């Protein structure tokens, strides 16, 4: 029997050794990845737990003002309030009949000014007031015609003849058979006639120049020096050097002192209506101290406190009685704020308040 050669057994141990090395590498890589994953999850969880403690808080600012005053602080009024029919639902009984009933006013009708203004006025057959009032010196029985250039704008039949009546008054002569003229045509004709009269009565400038040239030239007459009062003219004396001006200065100081020491009007706090704007200048232990503080502030801020009234209000808080010193005489809240701003700029206490 022939021998069969088999060499596969010789290579088997070498193949088994390579597969073991590869499996070890894979197992080691998987173990390392598992350990890294566990460590990463632990670190991430720890940071998540301590984030609110170690992190810096960030707050986003809101747009717009923090507080907005409502347009209607008292709320929106419901419609149909104050009607008698609402009392039936609210009280169960109808409201009593009113003691006085007043009818609603009638509607406004069409007035004279609202009438149509495109109607033509009635024809006028007598002299207009403009013609009667215009007095022009003109020879009698002189017919006045309009210039040729201006007369072209009016038809010949519509242009009336304007004549002088002998008294210096220009009138429009309209024949009975002439067509009816409008007030505009008559006014234009009268204006043209007055222009002709002014042009006809104007004197030429050449004659005036000749008269001016031939007029004698007046000369100034000198007075002789021998006459008393001409050679020597007296003048007022100079002001004395020792003239005392102290009384004038003293009078100014006295007036200023009177203005500063002028007593301000005192207003009772109980008589002030609610809603009045005041400026609080401080709180003091007694009314006398508050009055002295008012005098001091009045002397310091005279230009600001002129026209303001003094208000001393008694108040209690925490079992303690004190007196509030306030100023009255402001038109609105803005006026009180401007007053307090001026005092605060000078390091004086001032708060705008509202009487409740």
C-alpha cells in the first residue's frame, strides 16, 4: 500500500494562535470603550446635577417698560348705564317718573348762508352805490368812455355810457331800450370811467418841473452876534462829585426785604378738595417748627415759592403726631414736579403729592 502524505496538521497550530490574538484585541477594545462610556456618563451626570450651583444664571431682559399705567385707571364703563329700564332688572322695581321732562332740541335747518350762490342777481336800473360814492371833479355834461384796449372785452351793447351829472358824481346812463345788464358789467364800466377821469385830470410832469426850476431859493438868515444870548450860550452845571446816592440803594434793599418777608397765604388742610396737587416740603414735630421752616425756605427760594400757599397738615403714624409742611398752588402734576426738581437741585427736600 502506498504511503499518503498529509501536511495540514503541521499548519493548524499557527492558525489557532493568530485567531486568539485577534479575539483578545477585540475584547480589549470593547472593554476600553465600555469603560470610557461609563466614565463619560458619570461625568455628564455629575455636571448636570451641579450645573445650577456652579453655573452663572442668565436672565433675558424683557422689552418695553416694566409697569404701564392703564389708559382708563377706573376701568371701562359699561354701556347703557343710568337707564330706567336697567333698574327693573337690578332692583325689581321700575324707577319713579321724572319730575321734569325736557324735549330734545330741534335739528338745525338751512340758514341764509347755506342758500345756493350761483343765482344771478336781479338787474339794476339805477346808479350803483359805488358810482354814487365816487366823487370826481369833472366838467358838466362830459361823456366818459372806456379805453379802447379795455373796451374790447365788453360788447358794445352791454357797455353803458357813464356821464357826469353836474355835481361831481359819476352815474351810468342806461337807456330804457338797452338790454338788461348784470352787476358785474356795470361795475366794470364804472371802474373804467373812473380810470379815464383820473388820467384826464393828471397834470404833465414837464410843467411841474418848470415851476420847480423857476421857484426862488430861500436862504438862511443869520443872527448878529451883538444880540444878547447869542455870543454866550449857558449850559447846565455838572453833577456834584459828593452827591449821596445811598437813599436810592437803601430803598431798593427795603423793597427787596419787604418782598422776601411778605407773608404767604395760609390754607386749612381740611378745606382742600381731593385731587389737588401739592408739594410736601417735610414733616416736623410741631406747627411752629413747620412755620419757621416755611419762612426759611421762602427766603431761600423766593422766586420759586412766590404765589404758593402754605399748608400745615396734622397727621399721626405709629402713635406719633407730626405736622406735614406742604405748598399749594400748582396747575397739575407736571407743575408740581418742576417745582420739586428746582428745590432738589438745591439740596432741599420736596415730594409731589396728591390730596386723597
